């Protein structure tokens, strides 16, 4: 509605996660570095948490887009269900056809064969779970078991868990201590400070074809005060302001 007035190529503050609008704040850049390190070095579980609207999904999509062809990536959102269903979520995310009527053992064997074949072909498999706080403790333990699949001394699968703050409490529960020992790195995204909000707003305006000055620094100061630096709320308010 306002795009033509400002000369934008599209809406700069859309709420859908779009890696083209990824903004590398200090926190998001650190989280991205942790995830890239874990993915390329096969360092067990990587856990990234943040409040609702912190920009976790945009961060994930940016990571996925930056990975090379030597990586086979499965991105899973809102996975739920009991034993066996998680394996189906994983196979589906990797594009592996399966018969849902067969038992757990057959599905697990099919996944294991796929992982070994990918490793033999020189490709690493990365599983990324968005909204991982929705996983049950049983599902988290099932994921830990997947890391036992290896080829000699090399792990053939890397897992990245991304979710809201309660995910941290889940993985640190004493009942999941074996999983906690597999966590190689964790990072918590915090809200943006005033300077970062100003930079985020200018970044998104420029990414949409604007000058970056359509929303003034004084207005950005108010935006930060009202939104407390939560990226999704910043987008909502700036969209309405335009």
C-alpha cells in the first residue's frame, strides 16, 4: 500500500521470516557463528534459544541458505508425536520416501542407511529443529540416540535445536543428562539495544530498495522504547508507522 510512495520494491517489514532481510546484530552474528562452527566441525548438539519474535527462524533460514552442496539439510518445524513419529518427521525433512505402516526398527534402519550413504558420498547430514521446545523429553532422548549412528570415528549427523527459553530448561533436566553432555555449544538471543534497533530498521529499509532514512533516528528511539528491542515487534510497529 505504501511501497510505491516510498519507492520500495516490496514491504520492508513483513512478518514472515525471510533470509533476504537477515540482520546480523551482535547477538545474531554470534549465534550464526556458533551454528556454523558446530555444523562444519560435527560438534554434537548446537542449541540456540530466544524469546518469541527474537528472529530465530530468520536466522535459521539464513544459515540453511549459506550451507554448501556438501551438506544435506533437513529443516523441521513444530515436530510432535511419540516414539517412531519423530523418525518419520526426520525422513520426510530429508526427502526420503518411507512406508508409515512399517515398524520403528525398519524406519530407524532406513534412516541409518541413508545417513551412511550420504557420508560415503562425501555429504554431511544436518538436522535443524525449529520450535524445539515442543519436543517431548522422549523425543529429545530419541534424537540423542541418532547421534550414536557413526561411521568409524566420524559422526554422520549434526543436530541443531532452536526454540524458546524453556528449551534450555528441558535439555538441562537431570533425566536428559546424557543429552546435555552432547551439547557442544549453546547461545541465547537477547533483545536488541537502541543502536541495534536503529541499524535493523535502516537495514530493512535499504533491503527493500529504500534509502534507510525513511524512518528517522528519533523515531527509532521511540520504537526501541515501545518494543523493548524484540525484532518482530519492531517490524510490526515500523510497518504500521509507514
